[in-house]
C-alpha cells in the first residue's frame, strides 16, 4: 500500500477540489482534517464545498464531515480516534487515503502520532490563564510537571500558548487523578502544501466571503438558532459563526460584521501558515506547489512525488 497523501494549506487555497480530483484519479477516499466541518447543518460557514466531492459525475467518499451535532464541542482526542477508525477501514479495503484540511493541530496529531490524554477542557482554568504570556505559561507548566514527577517530552509542549494551556490542563487533572495517554503511531504520508501569495489569498478570501453571504450564511445561522442552539454556542466556533451570529442577534450591523469577519479570516489564514511553517521546523517535510496551477498540473506534480 502506497503511503497516504496529505493536502494542506491556508483557507481559500483550493484544497477540497484538489483532494477530491486526486482521490478520484487514484481510487482513494478522502479524510477531512477540519475542526468545524464535523458539524452537521453548518455547511456554508465551515466551507464544506460538498459539490467539489462530485468529480465527473462520481461522488468521491469523504470521511469525518457531518459526524456530530452543532452545539457540541468536538476535540482533538476524538478526532484522532475517528481518523484512526476511518483510516483502517479504507486501507483494509485496499484503497489509498487522501487527508485534506487546514486544521494544523489535527493534521499534526495524525502525521506525528500525538500521545493524547482524554482529559476534558477545563473552562474555569482556561479563563484563569487567558492573557498570560507564553513565558508565564511555561513556568506554570514546569512547576506542575515537577509536582507530578513528569517531564516535558519535547518542545512542542510549549511552542504556543494554546498548547501550553492544554498541557497545564492535563497536568492539573493528573494532580487529582492520574490519567493515561493513548498511543497512536504516526501515519507515513507525502505532505503537499498549496502555496499562494498573500495578495491572491486575500482576494480569494474576500470573494469567497461575499459568495457565502449570497448563498445564505446568515440564514444558516438563523436556522441553527431556531432549532434551539444557544447563540453563545455558535459564537464558540469562531470566525463566520461568531460574527454572523452577532449580526443576526443585532449586535453588529451588516457592514460591521463583514469588515470584522474579513479581518478575522485574514488573520486566521496567517496563523495557519505560521502553524505549517512550525510543522516543517518540527520535522514534517512539506512539498509546496503553486495553488494557482491548473488542477491537472497540480495532480501531475503530486503523483510525480508519490511513492
């Protein structure tokens, strides 16, 4: 079995269309690595682009999309488990896997085989740590690990405030009652990154935001609220759902919402690229190809690298 192909890149770079077309050509199935596309009926705001999975009239199978209800809080531990189950089903049937997404943490958990703890999020703790610098968080974590007689197994424990807070969360839980970690081996993969200039990326983000509003993104949010999902639960999902919910609830005007959301998406894309560069520094080779190349040229370049 040839190794998995991973397609990553910032938002609006064309990952889904490429993954689906590539999967169709090589007889593969797609596994999504998107932390928000797991939610049902959250289609426009999460950019599922479900039509892209129909290639030449054939629907390409895609896994880990539409697997849980809005309002719930899906997490990395659950994703790793769900990915492993989907991966084993696909490969045991003799088919290749194309992993596609922009959630760097989800991607890296698979590619590097993170050892994850089932400790749930501690919202009170997170609120207490909010605003602390990475240096302060590192000191808190070091103290907790000393008290737990554990060690920082690698630098990635503290390479971002988000990960330092999660590590603190686990150590605090372990002080009360030790919780084991689940070992999942890393998955060998050819990793393809879609490279796109900042100017092109910004243009695509702006164009896509307008298209999503025209498709009824505000109506999608209204429907979710109408079915009983509290607005604060939608705001939790960030980006489109945060700002569009505030618009629907009358807290922002249409212009304020569009302006603030567009800025937030640009900032999000920048953070995605920072994470991908961090993955390279942590030892994951990424083969970058031009996102603006014709689809067949991108597939040709990927297949030339695939072994």
